[in-house]
C-alpha cells in the first residue's frame, strides 16, 4: 500500500470540498477500497473519511417511499421492517451479498460504487483498460468465466459485481448527491452508470468531489417481488446471473413488470424490451421465452463465459414462473 494522507470530514460540505482535489478518495466502510489499495489497484494520495457523517438514517417520505442515507450499513438496510415489508426484493438482494461481517461495514453509497471483480483488474501485472487506460484488455481471450455478455466493448468486458444495485435498478431508485459548488443532484439509477465504450475507466456520471448522500426509493410497487441469484456456491460468491423482479398480475395477464439483472453486464442491467415482451400477455413458457430472447438478442460470450447465455435464459424463465405462479 502506498503512503497517503488521511482526514475526517466534519460535514458533507467539507467532504466535497476536500474530495475534489486530485488523487483523493472518499472512504466509508472501506470494504472494497482498502482491498484495492493493498493491491495498488487504487493509489490515492489522500483519503477523506466520511464514515462519521450524519447520513445513516432511513426515513419515510410522504409518497410512501423511503430516503436511505448513504452510510446506512447493508445489514441495517436489509433488516429494516419497512424494507422487508415494502421492498422485499431489496432486502433479499442485500442478504445475498457478501458475508454478515462485510454487510455490517459496507455502506449503501459505497455499494453503488463497488468496482468490478475481473481477475485482470485486480492483477497489476496484466493489461487492463479499466485500471490503466490504453493498456489493453487481458480478459478478452483470457480467463473470463465471470465476466459480462451484455453491454461490453472491445476495450472492456468486466461485469458489475453488486446485488443491491440490481434490486435498486428494478425499483427505479434515485441517487442524491452533493457537489463541491453546493448544488444537489438527483440522478435516476438508469442514468447513473456508464457503459465501457472507449472509456471503461469512467464507470459513473459522478464528477470529481461529488458525494452520494442519499438514495430515494419511490412508492412501493404493486405486485410480487423476487431476487434470484445463481452463483458457484451458496454464500459469499458473486452472481453468475441474478434477477431482481417485480411483476403485477391483473385478470390473469401481466399488468406491469420491472426486471433487472446482475452478472451479465458492466452495470445493473435493465432492458425495456424484456418488460415490453411481457406486459399484457398471459403467462406461458412461450411468453417467457420471448422475454429471454429480448434480453439476450445482443449477448456475446467470450469463451469461458459462453455458458452465461443459456444460464441467463433459464434463470429468467424460472424467475418469471415464480413471479406469476399464484395468478388465477
């Protein structure tokens, strides 16, 4: 680990002023950043500790939704009775991620910014455009079993590793930030992440020094909620494929659907074409297969991860069966 200076932020306003300096990183739980610093994947010269800021509350809003402070630990968010009752897809996604010890430290804001678990990103002796722009992508043609099949580019095929952000994508969460100029910004989660394109090192729309302060969940959705995660072992493993789903049935047909996917792309993945293939239809294997066709129409495997294409199909169809099975 390279030497760095450390300071505690006294307020969000002070944090963003300090955070805009070059080679500066915010730290809260540190469950991802510290690993990256030990491996010298991240080499900040300055660390601004935001962990003691007053951003650890979950509050109900007038519309029935929730405002979640960026420093709410994952374990607290998963166990909150309002989340369990109104947003079970989120609670289940949180409990599917990491270990109990990590969930106790990991923060809501930090979870949104979790970096990829691509083997080559973590290995500084290899070429990685995300870690060192212009150096190449060792994963293309290399070991890529856990990597993306959707939204990739010739520069990067890394996948987003999170569970919580997948559920938040299905729930249409909004990310609230504070900028160094004092402005607050509300960013819909579908606008928050960036595809790799030619700049895989730029993963979100956050500006230098911009701090996530809260996440807003809208009015609880109607319908059945589900989080299904397929992984190599029962615990403490990243998703090969995951599905966060909310489906509302009316009169035997699908009235609305919100489906987001993990393990498939460089961001929590959601495709309106998948939902359009379902809405207004009577549940059937043929309808579910059409939704899978929409999801995977542009999927591309890179060798080791070719299996993700049929696995994603089976996982989506199984999830849709469960989400619609009780409809009369």
